[in-house]
C-alpha cells in the first residue's frame, strides 16, 4: 500500500513504552503513510475509541492497570470488526490464543517490514475476517 493510499487509514497505538511508541509511530506514519494516534493510557483509549473511527488498534500486552487482553476484550464488545494487533516482548506462548482475540500477534522487537506487512494485510481486507475454524482434535 502506498503512503498516499494509506493516509486515510487511522491507527490507534496503545503503548506505554515511549521508545516502542516512537518506533510504531515512525514506521506506521513515516514509512507506511498511515494516520497514527498514540496513547499510553488504556482508559483513555476506550474513550478515544468511542469518539473516532479507527481502522486498526495496535496495543501492548502489558499496560499499566490493565492487560492488553482485557483491553482487546472490551474493544471486541464495542467494535467486533475492528482489526486488533497485540504486541509484546514477553509471553510468546500467547501466539496460540483462542479465536476472537487479536487478529495478529507481534513479538518485540518487531521488524519494520513485518509490522508494515501485518498492518497492510489487516487494513486492506474489505470484509470482516473469516471466523476461526473449529478445533478438530
């Protein structure tokens, strides 16, 4: 996706680490051309989500006062079709979360190209993501 086409895509980044937040903003806005807003406060995010039409939410797993999973669960109730990306430097086992949580899971440090490819894929999809297939063990 070219920067001129991506400028219409609005991304909310919920990240309490200032260095990580700066990296996500730089890559997504500077290299990807996306309209990026950042908050370090998950409570502020919920209020912001009600006021603005986001195209994607990128949230850290470990936030002050709330986990990224709790934040994502609240967002899923309010905006079930909103693409959600969860990032963390910990807990790689969470890559196996049940259906209904993040649409993508990124492990820090995230390569810029991988971040852009993930966001491009999720925001380019015109239709809601397909439902997860039942587990057939």
